[in-house]
C-alpha cells in the first residue's frame, strides 16, 4: 500500500469538519488588510499627511513593535500596520489546523480507527498540510484581490498576499514536525507556538539592532519581501526551502514512531504515586507546570525586550499629532512613552489571555480524553477537580502578567535610571489586565459546563477581542462594538488615571460566568464526547 493512500478522503473529511472554522479564519484574515487600506485612504488623503506620519514611524520602539516602514505610501503604511499582525495570526491558524488533524486525532484515538481502513502512513499528515495549504492559498488570493480593489498597486498587493500565505505554510510545516515529537496535542501546539513567538522576538531585535538577526526569522523574511516598496520576490524561495525542510523532517519522524506515540516518549512514572500527588491540586500542578514554565520564560523575555524598546520613544525630536493619534488608538493618552508602554501591556494582556484560555480548556481536554472518569470515581468531587485546574488558569495568569511587568520595569528602569520607580509602575500596568483575562476564563468555564461541544469558542472570543481592540478604531467601528471585548475597559496604565469601577465589573462578570459554568458542570452528564 502506498504511504499516501487515502489522502484525498482525509482531505475531504478535514474540509467538512473545519468548514465553519476555516471559513471564519480565511475571511477574517483576508478582510483586515483591505479594510486597513481603505481607512488609510480616508485618514491620509494627501502626500503631506503621509509624510507627516511616516517621519516618526522610523523610531526604534515602533520598528520593534511593527517592523520597518519601507515606503511612504498608503500601500507601505498598510503593510507596516497590518503585516506583522497578519503573519502572527496566519501562523497561529496554520499550526492549530495541522495539530488538530494530526496529533489531536491520534490523542483521542480517532486516527487509530481510521488507519484500520486503507490509509497510508503519511496520509494524515499530508491531508492536514494540504487542507492548510488550501486555506493559505485562499487567504493569499483574497488579500491580493481585496487590496487591488481599494486601488493599491497590483504587485504590492500580490506580494503582501504571497507573504501572508507563505508564512502560514511554513508554520504548518513546523507544526507537522512538532506533532511527531510528543504524545500530547497541547505540547505540540506549545512547541509550534513557541517557535512562532520566538520568530517575532527575533525579528524585533533584528529590526532595531543587528540586521542579520531579522533574516533568521520567517516573520522578518515576510517583511523583507517588501510589498509596495520594490518587491523582492526571491525572498519567497526562503519560505519554500524552509517549509520543504520541515515537511521532510515531519515525514522522517513519522516513520520512526508508533501510532499514538511521540518521538519523545512520556517518562514512565514510579509504581506508586508520590505523596505529593495526593490531591487534585497536586495532579493539576503536574499537568500544568510545563506549560506555565514555558509561558513564564517567554513573557519574561518579551517584557524585557519591550521595556528596553520603550526608552527609544523619548528620542523623537518632533512629536506630532499623527503619532499621538496612532499611540492613542493602541492604548494610552498621556505622554508618548506612557502611551507606548500602555499599548505594549495591552497587547501583553491579550497574549497572556491565550494561556488563560489554554489552561481553562484543559478541563475539557481531560474530560474528552476519558481520564477524568477514573479521577471522579474516587472521592474527588467535580467542583474540586475543576477548581484545581481553574486555579492555574487564574493564578497562573496573574503570575505571567507579574513576570512581564517586573521584567519590563527592570529593563526600562535601567534605561532611564529609575529601576525602583518603574518596576512598580509597569507591574501595575501589567496586573491591571488581569480581570479582562479572567473574563475569558469565566467564559471558557461557562462553555465547558453548559455547552461543552462549543468550548473551542473561547479561542474565538480571544481572537475577536484582539481584532476589536487593535483594529476597531482604525476600521471606524462604533464604540459599543469595541466595548464588547473586556480588554476595551481596562485602564490604560501607565499614563491614564486608574479607575477601580471597570476592574470590579470585569471581575464580577468573570465570577458570574465561572459560577454558571461550574453549576452546569456539576449537573450535566460526564463525559460528553
């Protein structure tokens, strides 16, 4: 039997299962560049207005955040504003899709049933990569057509679409290799996501320091394809070579492991459990500690990098209203440096909320895998089991935000010779994001308790929050629409007055949603497939 036998059938199955999920991803990623360009045509109708704003976008702090501005034009400004966001989101979409149709299917046992039929060894991975390739191709084509429809040059529009699609395919290949390494879909997603986050940091450092570092990052490659700024089509070859290498690695690793196993097998435990595992909380710590440690290291590095970059905002010689407007839309109203820091920690809060959702949905993962049945067969109650995992979702989020605030405060404080004062300020700016992240934990808990089959909508809520906060003002959305996300109500610290009312409201909403979810979890049947 050929190793690719059954690939076509698996592609059809994956497209049917993901018909709604992928449609939302494709349309969302395709519309954002077009909407951004259309709004920039309104915001900057003249060459003078473009030159006024472009003069300050070369500041190192803004370059670290969004990359360099290669061309003073509507197209160049669109690529600067939306490019990095598109690349991160399309990478996330691609890695989640590949892991879902490979490692997740193995972990749940469904792939073993499928492979009992006439299915080749490489068919599942190939089908996952093909489905993801189709999604990325659709995104690339729609981005190009949408940008051309706004009046932007065809070459630059195609270049931005191609860059986005190629980033997605590269991280699909990365996820395909990562899925062969571990027995857990969560671990595979974590590995691929860590690579994605690492490329962003590497690009940020390279764009503001040694340029060669940016060429080590696929995100940097996509920017250096230079849409609307004398396109460098040869850069696309880097993505082709990189994706092909990871695909070959994925196939090679798949040949060296058993179905359901990972190349890095789980360590066998002792015959008798340690006394430290006598409680549900201790077991939850064992399950969450690796994830929490990885996020802690990542956010410490991110906080330090962004805190160091913030000092460069003060180097602006002639702050103007256009820059102030940009930073205000990103979060913050008083002082350019404070506005930049408020924007950074607003983004950090939403990034950290990804951990919050991931840790919360561990409840659903334990249930769907069947492991919770054995635990609940003992004297452990449902609420006690759920509380053990939610403690890490809530307290773990607080720890991550605190680490990012302290790291940012130390680095920024060292730059301005005020470590003692800045650590406290930026710690507060980080922790003020906590109630908004807790709302997503409450929402996820409500979904698990009341409608467990829809629990993945917690991710959709997070992605919608990011889009509304980051692009709502640019797209001219009504404020009540932006206010649907909890992060729109967080005080913009540092720089703005702290008000406790929204913090209390967000906390109350999180508690209400969590209570509703726990009540549903206590009453419904378990497990639900």
